[in-house]
C-alpha cells in the first residue's frame, strides 16, 4: 500500500470519527498560500485552509485528486 492510500485511509477514518479533515497536495497548498500572500490575505487563507481543520493531510502526489 502506498503513502497516498495510507493518507487517504487516515483521512477517511478521521472523518468517520467526526474530525474536520482536509486533503490537499503540497503543490496546491503552496500555490494557495503564495496567491494569498500576494493578495495580502495570508492570515485569512492560512486560517481557512489550514488552521480550521483538525487533520490536514498533505500529499506530494499530484495524481491523488
């Protein structure tokens, strides 16, 4: 079983237990935060994209979508 599948399984189990979970790629997170920085919205986006989740699963595989 690969790392991405394990990450998906952990995310799934977390949601089943009621944890607010987000799954995204490292590349998507970097793009999101770079755009937020340019727009002067870094804190707001960081809170919404990262801090508001109990579990954040970040995968390097761009094919995991």
